[in-house]
């Protein structure tokens, strides 16, 4: 069932978010961005324009780069001769964007961590925003990275550039009053989750629920046997997927306790295999250093999603990975610990407003999966929570319909809806 947002939550084709598309081999797998034929589905594609449209974009980290690549493809369907430039990664470059700076320059997390990189980030922001202004784009699209992008958007908006912020900051968790300030930066906010536009509406900010690209990309019923075969794992082997994060600081902070919990679990579950995907070479080196030559751990280059689908359970740090594990329909345990200074600041100022921090629990409005945070994130507690999932198949089975319903709610062809929202900002509503 589609959950409406406060503004424009129904796609142009009349299909609500989450409707699976039975025609796709009956599997509920939506067509990918390369399967869309805009000329047949909408006679107004491509949109004529005497001058090539210019889109300036800025994405931080791998997830933002993936979102940006999908958006570029969808915008190019509407504007075939468009030019794209800004900050991005390999996905956006492959989609045809000229990258002035690499997305990795923005990959910093946590208050204390950001402070250490602040002088560099401020120099980068000043240089980048002036280059964008000189380029004279039709619109600037900031993708995630709010600490960086919102300041750039505000500066550009004050100088007459139309601005879009793609991926709303977590206003449902951190100070809902920020929605009004975000509206001072962005002419339009694109939201991945249905609970966000109503918060913006209370502050008069134009926000659109577009769904989540991961929900489009991951099948409603992932094939665990195929994932195991692709990874070379046996069909009946018990498997734990262990994801301590994609940043070096997270890995160093979380992996020792995660690994100890996995070792304790291996003592209870004979033959347990532990798959540890590494996001890149730097992450792999850090993981190798911490794990050493432990026989039960298998470090894999990339393939995090395959590892989740192949697993019986996932142990991970909070973030997008928790959403991905939910879409893969795997039970999980969330373990997360931020730096002591960041945690003290959060507690002192009461910054965290949400009861839950992991997206499966936030979307469900209840604790579907355990969250072990800060002082409760210990090897003992992580082990006990993991053992529960391995020893209680009925509890695992009860999760499946809940995860499926949430998946359907987020399945909205997000890249196309994001492009639709940007296009409408530029040329008005299509008739």
C-alpha cells in the first residue's frame, strides 16, 4: 500500500509506491533505469530546449554517488544534450558527469571527526561553490552530505541559482525544527522516506517523497541460494555477514567487538562462516590488520549486498546498511558506537529525538531488530542478540512479512521520480 506524502506522492503512471509490477515475470522486480523507454511512456520526452541544460551536482560517499548516477540517467532521458558537472564518484563519472572533485573528499562522519577536517572542507566548499556559480547551472542538486551541501545550496540560492537537496537529512531523528532552515537552502527537498514530507510541510517547505533507490534495485524476494553460489558458499552452511562500516574510523571502532561477538557465536554454531565485505582497498587493509589470520572469517572485496542475501543473519553498524539488510529480508543486530566526544555532545544538548536509530525500526515505528548502542554495544550483548536469531527460526519468519511491507512502501522508481521533481522545478508541471 502506498503511503502518501504531503506533496505529490503518486507517480504519473498512477501506480502507487510499492506496487510490484506483476508483469515482470511475476517476481516483483521493477525495471531498472536502462529498461525505461521514456518516449513511449511519456510523449513529452525528451523535453525540447534551445540551450543544453546544465546540472551541477554534489554527492559524498558511495551511496550518494549511486543516487547521483541514477538521477543523471533519468535526467538525460528528459534532456539528452544536458551537461553534468560537480563532485561525484565513479558511478556519476560513468553516467557522464565531469567531476571537478572526487566524492571521497566529503567522506567524514561524526562531530569530532568533522572538526578535524573542517579547515580543508571549508576551503573546498568556497572553491567549489564559486566554480558552480561561474558555470551558471540551471539547477544545483546536493545529494546527501548535508553539512557540506546545505551551505553551498544556501549560498547559491541567495545568488539566484535554483537548488534541490536530494536525500533529506534525518530530521525525524535530529531536531525537526531544522526543516525550516533546510528550506532556506533548498527550493525543493527530495525525501527517501514517507515520514519526512509531513515534517517539512509544517514549515512550509516544498518536499517530495520519491522512495528509495535501493528498494527499486533489490528484488522483493532475494535469492539466497543464488547469492551463496555466487560467493562460493555451501547451501546449508550457517553464515553471518559482518559489516562494521565503510569508514576507517568506524572499522577501527566497531570491528574488534564485532569480531569477538562472532568468535563467541562460532563456539555455539558449529561450522559458522563469517563473511566480512570490504568496501575498498583501504578498508580491507584495516580489516586484515584487526582480524589477522582468523580461519572462520572470510574477507570479501565489495559484494556487501550479496553477502547479506547469502547470510542467515547480519551484524552491522547503523546506517544505510541496516536498510539494505532489511530489503534483503535478513534478520540483523545493530551495533554502533560513536566517538566519546560526539556522544557527550549529543547527550548534553539532547540532539537525538528519535526513539530508534536504525531505519528498519524507524520505518516500522517499533523495535523489529535489536539496537545495541554506545555502552550497550559489547561483545557479550552482540553475541546474545545474534544467537537469538540463529536459534529462533519462528522469530526470523515473523520478520519477513514486516520487512516485505516496508520494502513495498519504499519501492517507487526513485530515480525517475527525483528527475520528475527536478524537471518540474525547471519547466513546470507537465500536462
